[in-house]
DNA sequence: AACCTTGTTGATCATATGATCAATTACCGC
DNA sequence: GCGGTAATTGATCATATGATCAACAAGGTT
C-alpha cells in the first residue's frame, strides 16, 4: 500500500549486518506508528523490507525485544524532537507553553497510541515493561529540568518540581489517551491545561496562552 | 490457581442459557481483571468454568464482542461502586474529595489495566472502541454532574463544568496509567491532584484534604 | 577467475487463536 | 417412565504467530 518493496525475490540484495539491522529497526518503527506495537510481527517486518521472516528472526533475539527496542526508539525520538522544538524558546515560560501545545497536538496521536500499546503490552512483555519505565523517567526528567530552570529564574513557583512534572505528564498522557477516542473537546482542554500549569507554577493567568486562542 | 473447576467432564451440568451466559460473563470479567482484556480467550474462559471452548463460542457472536461487553460490564460496575461510595458524602466538596481519593487509590490498578488494554485494543476491535467511548462518556457525565451540583450550591466555581470534568478524568487516568509502571510517587501526586481540583473549581486551599495527610 | 565467508533463503515446527458442525446426552414436559 | 428439545461435546478447520536449521548463493578476497 505504499512505496515499500514486497515479494522477497531469491537472492535478495546482500547488506552489511549493521545496514540490515538498521533497516529492520526503521521498518519496525514505521509499522508501530502506523498499526501500533502489536503490528510488529516477524512476517510483517519481513514483508515490508522485502525479506524472509527467517532473516528478521536471525537479526533479533526475539520479537519481544524488537518491540521493546522499537518503542524505546520512537519515544526517544519524540523527546528529541520536542527538545529541538523548545530550543528556540526564550525562557522557561515560553518553553512550557510550547511544550504543552506540542504535546497536546493532534499530530501526536500515533505516538500516543504507541504509548497506550506499551502500557498494555508491558504487562506481558518484561523487556517492554522495563523500557516503558525508562522512557517515562526520561520524559519526567526532561519536564522536571524545565521546571527547575523556571524556578531558578524565579518565574515558576513550586515546592516539588518532581511531582509537578509527573502531574503535567499525567495530565497530558491522560488527555491524549482520551483524544484517541473522543477528539472533540481538545480545544477547550488545551486552554484548561495551560490554566492548570499556570496555577500550579504560580504564574499569572494567561501567561501561557500567548497568541494561540485555543 | 483458585477455586474454579477445570477439566470439562463429559456431560457437564446442563444450565439454562441465561445462567450459562451469566457464568461466561462472570468468568470473562474475572479473567480480565486478573490477566487483562487479552486474557479473555475462548479456551481460557471455557477452562475457567469447566466447559468446552465450543460452548463459549456458542454463546457469543464473537470473542471481540465478549471482550467489548466484558469491558463495559467492568467499567459500569466501577462507576456504580464509586457512586455508592460517594452517596454518604454530604455536599459536593466531600464527594469530590472522596472521588479523587477513591479513583487514585492503588486498589484500582486492575481496572486501570483494563482501561489501558481497552484503549490499545480498541483500535483493532470496533465493538470495543464503541464501548470505550460510551463508558468514557458515562464517567464524564458522572463527574460533570457532581461538578454541576457544586456549582449549583455555589461551592464550586467553573465556567465550563464539562471541560473540567474531562480534565479531572484525564488527570486521573494519566496518573493511574503511570502508577501501573511507577507506583512510587502516588502519595505526593494525590495531594497535588486535590490542589488542582481546588484551584480549577475555586475552592479554598486544603478543602479537599480533610483528614488524609497524603 | 576460483574460493570461501556469511548473509539469506526455504522448509518446517510448535503453539495459540477463533470458529463451525454433526453427534451426543442431559433434562424438562407429557 | 418416555420422548423430544436443546445444551453440550468432540473433532476439525483455518489462520496467525514465533522460532529453528540445513542448504544456498552473493560478493569480497586472493
């Protein structure tokens, strides 16, 4: 259904182990974003890169691990992208506003779906469970760092930045999960989340709603 | 691993269709709470009630539907239990405090896991997707009603009770999802959620933290 | 150009799932 | 007690999954 080569023809192009491993990782990532983590299957990945299932199996200790690694890669990339997006922001206030806007945007729905898959699958996939914990901690550290900087400049006020970081992430994850089922009220909720952040960080009302009317 | 009869012996006790259907529903519910929605399998349910897989299949249009119905039953029961729990509370403030306490408690983790399974599975199970939407709306209606009552008595202040209801549920769902992976910081977060609720509903600080130090 | 390392395949297992259907037999009504 | 309805079974399909391994062949090395 796209520009991927199917049909493994005999004697497929030989590639270096590193290149092939990378190819598999990319395919798994694309599949996960399109069809969710459960879509990562031996035959699915193989078909996408025009190769035998046996080859994919050959490059992976187990599918569980490939799923865990793929989740990890997707979320790590997500954090990286968001960090890059916040880089141009001058000051913690602008950065926080951008963070909330970005994380609550509809374009993140595929990543949100991956998170939901991971929370669900994590109970039966130990490797994935570990990775989920690691990535949650990474996100929390990222947000907590932003908050700490804001407290440092005196712009934010918070007793427990660690907890507030967890709170903000919880709000975002919860509302994004809801958004997968009921897209409707995203608009008014975004504004509400900004308000919550303002309240919990001792900001003046409206500070986080610069130009966006949402 | 419990007091359920396995081993379907030839000529198992005959039951009325209604009784058998109920038995299947109960078994599915127990399995879901113990092993998650994906644990609801033809053979799994059959084994639990000491019956052939064919019989379970005979009573259900499809497993997808049984999963959807089971989810619906679990969540409906959840709402009912919580509603009952809030009944003795005098006034919306006490009710809201009890609601937050109850919903963020560690004893809800199995139900939270079911929610996560449902959000994940819903993408591939249309019947379940519908049921997830319905139950989310039911929860939102329940909370919104509580908020509206509070606004009515003048105890709460909120422009958009519908949106605040979604917000509260989003916070709770998100933090509960986190709690499945990282149980640790539940304590401080519960207090933080109370604070958020106080802020967003125009309540005095600490009003929602009656006796519980959290 | 021959060789040999090793990336790749084809065939095959083992398992788990949902689903169907004729045959059986338990139980209710007469 | 007998008979017939229908709840239940046993056997069987079809499919999807992960995994393994001997055999093949592509491509760099000599």
